């Protein structure tokens, strides 16, 4: 009987190991889907930047970021066609999302749980760091 009790305790302890989701799993589930850009700011001083300045007048066609559950992504710039589409893979570390583009560049973003936004860190003006803010499309 004592042996059965010990086995039961061991099985109970082992079932608790590895059965819970990690924070990254939770964030990955939240961020998977289509996101649309709402606004952008200068990363240094917080000044809002017109999206048309960054990407041209075609930004109104619905530029966005799609994060797929398989760890791949698609990001559209300017006119949303194959010419402006960029793809790659992403990984999650806490609230940080690391994007690795197929052409080799790496960029990062933060998932902001309080505002339910993605703050994407990029350099569309080459010498000026910009934070793009995305909200999830319904």
C-alpha cells in the first residue's frame, strides 16, 4: 500500500511538470492574427509622424502585419501588393517579438498588454528610429 502511495505522489508531481503554458505561449496566442497600423512616432522624442510621410499616400489602403500561428509573418508597406510585401519568421520572448525577414534583417517589437497594441521598432527613414503602433483587426 505504501508503494502505491509513493507511485501516486510521483505521478502527481510529474504530471505538474511541463503541463502548464509559458508566458510566451500565452503571448503567441494573443498576437497571432492580422494587425493594422494606426500611427507612428519618432522613437527619440515621441513626436507623432504622419504615416503618409513614412510610406506614401497608399498607406490608407490598409497596411498591416499578419502574424501566423506557425511563426511566420507578412508585413505590407505602401501599396498592398506583392511588390511591397515582406515575409519572414518571428519568435516570442516574454512580451518581445523578434522578426527575422527572409532577406536577413532582424527587427523587434513589443506587445503592450495595457493598450493591446504592438509597438514595432523600425527605421523607415534610415537615420530615424520609428515606433509603429498596430492594433488587432477585428
